[in-house]
């Protein structure tokens, strides 16, 4: 009887997890608006940003497998193009946007932070919905995440030092603590408790979604006055950054003569960021307002990504390429 109850409970959690995963963008938007107009209940969440991001990355570790890196060796050129495009396009775009819009220093640093982060894992889900090359998308996101401790601090140093002093060594250790260590712990737990890890993976989208929503709500509630004063400027920077990232990612892939499913994958991997990492870095090393662009990016890129996935899903390759990974990635929302 207890086993039956447990099974029903697990199935219910899976259903709730699936529903929240599919409607994630709406929940982030709802709680961001609530945190802006009713900040007090959410202010305390801000101090748990690092722990919440650690939970998300631990869950990512639970879902990673050798297959995610198989594409790196099977078609290294495609993965390299995706990763290089991501780390070239988004930081450069961020820097140019800061100059063109003449953003205040704290906001400029926040825009560059989000532009220097690795790919967001929800890009894999968007790629699946868009009928893109999911295995390529997962590989690009995984490799960019593992490279983040080295690449992200260097990019922040290169582009943000115009506005603030940057300590790349401190940033390196921060990213190792909030990204690499939790992922490694997730991999270790998965290898030891394989059956339990596989079962828990079905509810990970729910856990991840709650963590990301809490991070966004904490940032928005803690900076609601600054957002009220500079919100339109930040929204403009974030929207331009994201949409140009999608477009340039697609064009870069087309330039290298990738087929349509691959172009879709690169587009999402370039345009979508691990914005929660941007929040964690900003709160630990810069000012609270520097975390706001990442928080808004987290809301916006899930909405724009869903719309783009719908558009891409209707596009057909002239060569009628059929090389699309039909397996849905058990990745996390970010």
C-alpha cells in the first residue's frame, strides 16, 4: 500500500514537473511582477542565490552522461563553431550595446556579465521544440558550461574593466564553486545511486524552475527601486542583446554551411544565457543593480525562446535534412 502511494505521489510530481517545465516562462514572469510590486515577501531570497544556483547545477550533473559529450568527438567542428560563436557574439554584443545606449556603469557591468556567461540549459528544450539538432545543442551547452571558469572571468575582465575593477582570480573560484563543484557532485551521486538519480531526474525540471524563480524574485524584490528608475533602459538592452544573439547565431551557422537543424541549435545556444550565473557573480562581486540585467534576461529569453521555437518549427530545410535528435533532453530550466 505504501509502495502504491509512493508511486502515485511520484507520478503526480512528474505531472506537475512537466506542467511547470512547459509553462516556465509564465511563472518566472508572474513572480518577477509580484516581486516588483510586493517586494517584502521575496527580499530574503536574495541571500540564497549561490545555494539556489548550486541546486540547479547539481541537477544538471545528475542528468549529464557520456552521450552528451559524444558529439564533441563525433563532430568537433560543429561543437567548436557553436561554443566559439557563443563566447564571441554575446560578449561583443553586450559591450557594443553598453556603448551605444550609454548605460550607467552598474547596469553596463550587469549586461556584460550576462553576455559573458555560458549557454543556458533551457536552450536545449527550445531546440527540441524547434525541431533542431538537440544533441548538438546539449553538447554546446555542456562544453560552454565546463569552459566557464576560464572563459567567463577573462571576458568580464576584457569588456567590463572600462567601468569597474575586475578580479579574474576571484571570479574563477566563484564560478568553480557555483558551477563546477555542484555538477561534479551530481555526477558522483548519479554514478553511485544510478537508479535513484534516474527516478529523481523526472522531477528535476520542477526543482530547477523553483530555484530559478526564487533567484529572479530575490533580485527583483531587492532592486525594485532601481528597476523603477532604469527599467526601460535595462529592458531595451536585454531585448536587443537576446534577439541579436539569436539572429547572429543563426547567421554564423549558415556562414559555415550548417544545415537547418544545426542552425537552429547554434541560434539558441548563442542567444540564451545561464543568466542565474550572472546574478550570482553580480551579487558576490559587484552591486545589486548589476544583477538586474541577468534577472530580466532570465525572464525574457524564455519568452522569446519559446516564440522563436514556434517559428523555427515551421521552417523546412531545402535539403530536407532528417538528422534530428528525437530524444528530449532531461536538462534543466535556466
